[in-house]
């Protein structure tokens, strides 16, 4: 008998959270895309959203297993890493992959996809 | 003692399905790459393949946990979403990430990678 | 009561391995980026690193569930596949997705992200 899937913030297109047993999948998190926001502030906004979503299902940043980071421009790698490492400080870091990719809107500079443990 | 991994449609390069316990990993699904097929029809073909693969292991579209969508051109975002949402109608939506990336062949416009629950 | 997460090679930025229950997440593996190394040799180096990391947690290439391959240029697809298939020989192949993406450094031609079973 298989576990139930728990979903949160579900639209016709996607759920922001899908939980199955002890595994939590978040949809790719971006900033709100405010024009002129740089990658440091967009990364901080993304990480704040991840904190909030994980908290909803009783998890937290120290329980992240895997992070896939898509950057609009690899020129932003160092600035994104500075925001990322500042955020992680005191929490054990997950496995991570970072590549360059164009995101859904031109104003978006960074998108982070998380798999976490409950 | 660890679970057995069940694989289906295994070639020297990849398996279309790898199942481990209650988790199902599908290889990235593309259309057959018929020239001149637009993204709406390619997306429908991809989603039909996902239905068929999930059915082989007793799962279904309402059991998808995570979808990673690579689009050759983000200009196809709205058309892909229309096919996607039409397909999901009546099934709870998974976590999802969509980014732009060049795919293995120039004729391919969309590739979808699924993690699902049994 | 949730499982403990085991991490290995953890820096301020990431862990090379995050294990949760029977699931193992590796950070994206690249070669050391030696200038002028072609994709065949970079792929072999990447796969050797994956072997070593999996061995640390009692897993192996035949226990890989999912591989996400980012290639700097899809022109390298055939050469990467030749190294990949040569490496897999005798081990059952995982689910796999391959797309083109610029990687963190210009000298890197291929990055492979693995989810494996313990």
C-alpha cells in the first residue's frame, strides 16, 4: 500500500510543495522578478521563499538534500554563491548542481529547485 | 538490506524507467521529433509517453511528484503550459521547474523528466 | 521520527554526498577542468569521481537511479555517450536526461548529477 501524496499551494499547473513520505519536492523558486533587482537580492528572496515552504511541512534549510540552481548568466555565479553561503551559515549544505539557463521571464536571474527531507 | 531496483526498457545507455521502493524515475521524455510538429503537439506526445510508462509500473499522472521541463525556446512556454494543464485536468499537479535548454536534436522542442510515486 | 541525513565532503557551499535513508544525492560532478581535455576524457574523469563517491557510501554504478547530464555543447553528445556506455558496460543503466547548458567554468564540457540507491 503506497503512501498518500500531500500537496500544498496547488494550481492547475503545479504544486509549490509535493510531499511523499519523508521526501519533499518544491517547485522551482524564483523571485517576484522585480525589475532591476540584482542576483544577490533575487537569491535572498528565493531562499526566503524556500524557508517558508519548508516550514509549512515541518522541514528547514538544514534538511535540504539536493539543490538545482539555474542561473540566467554564469557571470552571477560568485554573487549568487555569496548569498547562498550566507544563508546556509550554520546549516549543513546539500548536494548542489548549478548550470546556466534562460528562465521563464527575462527579469528572473536565478531559480532554485529543492528536494528536502521531512 | 536495500531494496532491489526495477528497470524497464533498458539499453546500453539508459533505462526508460528505474523504480526503487515507491519512487519511480523516468528518463527524459521527448516526442519522436517529427519535423514541423509544434510544441503543443510535441508536449501532448511527451505526456502520452509518460502516461504509458507510469502505467507499466502501476502509477499514473496523479502520482507525479516532480516534473523538470526543458524547453528549446521559452517562447513556447504558454503553448506548452496549455497542453500540460489540459492533460493534468482532474489530476493533482506536481512540483515543477521549467527552464530553457537546447535538447539532443534540433527538432525537439520539449523534454520532460518525471519523478513519481508508485 | 525522521531519518538522519548523512553528508560527506561538506563545505560552506555544498556537500558532495547527501544520504537520506536509502537515497544518495551527489553534487554535480565535473572534471578538474584541465584545459584542452576533450569531452571523452572529461566524461571518464567525471564517471571515475562518481564511482569513488558512491563507493564511500556503499553504493556503486549499478545502483544509480537517475543521471542528469549537462553538456556545454550538444555537439559532444556522441562522444559523451561513448564514454558513458563504455563505463556502464555490465551495469544496468539508470534513467537519464541530457540537455545543453553552460557550466560554471568555460573549460568544463560536461557535468553529471546522480541520484542513487544505497
